[in-house]
C-alpha cells in the first residue's frame, strides 16, 4: 500500500510525499479500514518503501482477510422496487457495463454477464431501498477476484470492497456515516484505488466530449 492518512493533518499522502511532509512520523491510517499502518522497507534497496498493516489487522485490503459476498445481504426485500431497478438495468445495461469497465480494466462482456447472473442469484435487485446509483458498484463486488487471465490482459489480479464496517450492503443507503466509497485492491502490492459512489453513468473518458457537445448546442 502506497498511501496513508496523516494522523496529525488528516491529509492523504502517497509514500513519497509522506516522507517529504510528515517529518519523522512512521504511522498513518489506512483509508479503507481506519487502522494504523506503518512505513516499511524504508531502508531497503531491493523493496520499494510502502505502508503495511500490523499483523493482527482485519483489513480487507489484505487478501487473506477478504470475505467476498459476505456483505451481499439485505435487511428487507422490496419486490416492487426490484422491478423498477431491473427495468433500469435492462434499459441502461451498456452504460452500466462501461462504468464498471472504467473501474475494472478490460472487463469483458462474459464477465459482466456473470456479474449480472450472480447479483440476480443473490436477489440484489430486490434489496429494499436500493437506488440505481449503487448498481455498478455492487456488481463489481459480485466476483471474488478479477484475474489477469491466460493472456495477461490485466497487469495483476484485483478485487473490490466496500466499507469493512458494513454487515449488509443496504447499510450504505439506509444508514448514515457509512463511507460512500468502493475500493479496488491490487493483489500484487495491496495498493488501493478509491472510487466515490456517484450516479453518473458516462465513462470518465467520454465526459469531456459529452460536455463539449452539450456546450456546442446550448
């Protein structure tokens, strides 16, 4: 892991900026679990300096702690709302695919269909209070791990996690105080990429073009 929150300033720093700005502080906080993490390999010539959790950590960014699908439960179901959500998924499936692909590089159509099938098996669409905003993010947690594949079309394996403090995924929209984030964890170096949960469906790479065309005709 190459980033940590400074306990003093509450700022997030990459390891290089940390060494420049955080004086001699050796500990920071993990932005996923909030536990203390410490600088490691800062004296090594062969290993890149990074942050590491302590041995008894329960953080899901440590692969052995990852419990895929444990959160895919709901306190209540709502079949009527489920019909609405399924209708929107069917109508906007390509845009959902593109949004997921923007977070899970080289996501293919077969993998996306598998995500849909698993979410259907877990009755995700019927979770009470579910809004369309959360659909792409939940889908990415419907796979234990995205692998490099035989052709190495990804640089490394990775998986996705929500706030580790939630027991059921519906807490994200039914309870305040839960982190509205999804994190991608790289299995090679435990580095974390953070995505804020938002309702935008346009892929990031198209946003400039979309804005350009809208401005052109308004």
